[in-house]
C-alpha cells in the first residue's frame, strides 16, 4: 500500500482547474518526497514530449513509485473521447490512450479512464454510445495486456459526465468488456455524490477495484471538510484492498499547503489502519 499524490507532467498546461502538483518534475518529486509521500500518479497529455528515462530516474532518485498515469486531460484540454459522434475524434482518443499505455508500461505503472470515456449526447442513441465505449475499452485493453498495464475505469459524478456515474454502471461495462486488464477504480469524491452509502458501495464492488482516489467532499484535501476518512480507509482495509491510494484534489490554497494538509491528515490514519512501515 502506498500513499501517493497526483503530479502534472510539463506537457500539461498549468491551470487552476488541474488537480495535481504542477511545475518542473524535479521540484514536484522532491517536494512530495520531502512531505512524506510514497509515490505519485502522473497526469499526462503528450508523453512523446517527455524524456521517459528522465521521469523514471527522477522518481527513483526521490524514492517515489510511479503507480498510475491518468488520461483525464486528453478530454479536459483536448476534448477527445471514445464516444464522440465523429469517428476521427474517437480514433484519436484511442491513439493517445495507447501512447499513454506505452508510457505507463515504461514506468511499470497502470492507467485510468475518466472523462475520456465521453458521454451520452443527442446525436447518438444510448445503445450506440455504449457500443462505441465498449469497443474502445476492448481495443485498449487488448493493447494494454500486451504491455502488462492494467486499466482502471473511474466512475465520475453526473456533474462532469452523464455516462458511467455509479459503481454498478461501471461494473456492468467491465463485465461487458470481459478482459482481465480492465478493472475498476474508486474515487471517494465521486462515490460521495453518486452512491447511497460510500462504505457499503466499497464493500459491494471491492473485488473489481485496483486504485483509489482520495479527496474531501468539496474536492479539497482530505480533512478539509466533512468525509470520515478513517472509516473509509478502514473499509478498504477490511475488504482486503492493499494497493495504492492517491489524492486528486484542487491545489487550494496552493499546492504546497494542499499536499501538506493532505498528508498531515491521512498519514496518521494509514499508520493506524494499515500499520506503520
């Protein structure tokens, strides 16, 4: 089990909306290691612009594991998705995902699928949207399996997309894809908005889960608002989850304060629940 923080690579445009530590990787990795994090999750847009060996060595130098590469900004900054009505857009979304899979494979990491899955729209039927998504998921899963990269499908609140909002909906898709490399990830912020009971939902679908995002119920750092993280993390532990947890939070009031606030709240809980390393 590792406690991680999300880091934007330099190809991602700096913006207040980015839920990751930003700036040169040398500083990001150094800062987060000094705060006490075990690893990082990378937010990446154009891996071809990066020196992959440099990224790996900087993480190793700071004794940080790179656990996952997220695909969110392919949609967030480029507007690409697997369910866009335009075929060329769907193909480009898949191509860029495969590029991120290659990058993740070189780092011995996994990837996630968030908003890049797209959404229902008036131009396509519900059935056609789901077919495009499942076809894309099957294609990228077959590709990722050859690279030994797992894909974590993230449920996302309806306030960001109207497609795959609940864990039940995600698991239905996962079973339709039917590939051992295509699994589930749970984001506590989204679970709080879309599930009747966070902990009961974790228990019900834990066997599919391979990655966790942590944020308080206002998307700020854990401990900033109302979620009971000791109860939530204990539930994951009781379900046998022993993989990685990563913050995905707004960098408020600034990234240094957010990163410190998160680990100051979370580390004592993890030490209590999972035991000190």
